[in-house]
């Protein structure tokens, strides 16, 4: 693995973050060492950019993160210039139809607008969790948000209900959207042109490199395209088997600083 990589792209949940939703000192140290060797570092997540930027400050990583790709590739943010680019939103009429498809189901809908998390149901615990992500949770009539395109629609459920929620979601057929699981309790719908790989490709065009010069780390289904298309795709062993099948290499679990350990052993 001696190819010269120019850009490290790293998922957050289940990848860069440990079980405490923190970035280990090992991960920070190895990222910083890679940057000193000329590599750049990007966070690539399903979360909104605005919340990630606040968390970067909490993690004391402002000097380590060059780019943030949010909304599963739909938003690309350049940290040094504060330039934000958005791509391929999901039509509001489709979002409405998806919510109607789940009528009567015990699920919670989530739509982001910047750092605001609009939800169909909210309580003190869900508000606390949103705040931990630097997001503001607002309960509202979700159908009133369907007048304009949005980055994505999230369907949240109990983990034990996910197989049924996922199967039902895939019964909604529309060529203008795709759906996939992003966590044990989260199932998402996006424009079919949006995935983490497409966001990275947009960033590569901006900074003048190719996907073959990208080293990517991920763990679950919304990382599949990113690991498949990167010059080197690395799967963390705590992740899902479908994502492992897309990867070129395997790293230790996120609870063991898998990202940092891989960088130290194979890249530095």
C-alpha cells in the first residue's frame, strides 16, 4: 500500500468516532502526521455540515479537517474558504409521497435545514440527542416542509423494526430516489445522484486530484460507493458485511482506533 494518497476521507459514526462519540487521541495523532506529509483530510458523513463544524471545534480538530462532505455527499464544504456547495436535492413531492407510504407506521420522520432538525415527534430525550450533535430539534407538521426540495428524508424506527421498515421502504418505487440504511435505527431516502462517492468526486474536481488518490474509511451501507470507488477503501471490522464486500482492506474496530492504527501501520 505504498501509493501516494492525496486525500483521506473518513466517515464519522462507527468509523472515526468511538463508542463515546469521541475522536481518540490515536486517530488525531495519525491524521495530523498524515497531514504533515502533505495529505489532506475530509470528514464524509450523513450529518449536516453545520453540526459537524461545531463538533470539529469540540474535538479540537479545526487545524486537521480541510473539508466536510455532509448529507451523504449532497453538500461539500471547504473549511479554509467557507465555500459550501449543494447538489441534487430530493423533490418535495417525493418526500410527501414517501411519508404517505409509511402512513400508520410507528416511525419518526426527520428533515434537515442547516443545523435545524425538523421531526414529526420530539421529546426531551430526542432533543438532548440532537443537541449532542450540535443540532436544534423542532417538532412540526412534516408535510409543510414539502414545498421545496430537501437534501434527504430520514425514517427513524426502533432497531428491532428496521427489517420491516427497510423492506417497506424498498417497496416504494420511484426512479428519482434511492433508499438505504445508515444506522441500526435510521433509513434514508435521497436523490439517486447523491452518495458519498459522488460528493468526493465533486471535491476531487475542485482540488485537482483523482479518485485513485483517495483513501477512504467507512463501516456501513451508506459508505459502500465511497469504499468501492476510492483508490483504497478500508472497512472497519465493526461494520456491515455488504460494506466489507466493497472494501480493499480491513481495519480494527472504531472502538480500537481503527482509522489511526491503519494509517500508522500501512500509510505512514
